[in-house]
């Protein structure tokens, strides 16, 4: 018999319904509040940056490979990529984040989403308010070069930290899968498990 998404033996038979699903939605909503905070922090630091340190990047951010940066600089390709960002970023926030359960993956995706959104806002005109410049540009005000990546603002740092978390989460998941496979193999070679029952 099933009661409240659980079988009579107490095991959950619908992992994405009931209390588990509500808890996951609440967790995702909690991380969503981090996005406007990071965007506000990035834009505030850009507005307060000394003019002598400000660098205007016609691409989408210093962290991108040069080929992609050139595409963002193009008059037509840049507008198309901006439009693509306006459509995809909200979709990620609404459709993808609530489905993520592993905390490092959720936090990493949230950080990347916040950084991409803030730099996109620059290109859509926010730079006119923060540094009184026109055109589709990203405002950079410091330079940190690490492992071939160059970070120029808080949004770029969000990319770096978020991407690192996603890579670590992937490696941990692969390690867990490897341990699970090894445990299953040992069980079979020891003459145990369902094949021997």
C-alpha cells in the first residue's frame, strides 16, 4: 500500500513528489535569491570603480575564448547572442535550477547564471548607468589572470567559482559511480547478489 508517496515498507516510491519534491523546490528557491544579490554586487562595484581602472570590453566578458568573444563583438552576431541569452538564461533559472538536487551543482549553476546575467545586462545598457558609456560593452575594473583565464569583474569571478564547483561535482559523482561499480563487482565475484540467489 502506498501512503504519502511511500510504500508500506517505508521506502519512497515517488522520489520527485511529496515532501522530497517540496524540499527540493525550497532549496532551489533559496539559491535563487543569490542571483539578484550577486548581480547587484557586480553592478555596484562597476559603478564605484575608479575611472582610471575601468576597461570596456566589447565582448561578453574577459573569461571567454577569443573566437567566442569576437562573435559577441560582431554587430549582427552580437545582437543575436544577446537575444539568445535573454531567452536561455531565464529558462535555466525556471526549468533547470529547481530540478537540481546536489548542492555543489546547484550552487555552481546559480553562480554561473548570476555572472552571465550581470554581464548581459551590461551589454543591454546597464553600462550606461554604471559608467555612463554607450554601446554593447562589459565593464571590467580589475585584472586577474589564472590558468589561462582572465577575470575583470565580480561576474567573471562567479563564472570561475561556479565552473570549479561544477567540475568538482562531476568528479565526485564519477568517483561515487566507480565505487558503486567496484562494490557490485566484488559482490558478484564473491558468489553473492541476485545472480546467485
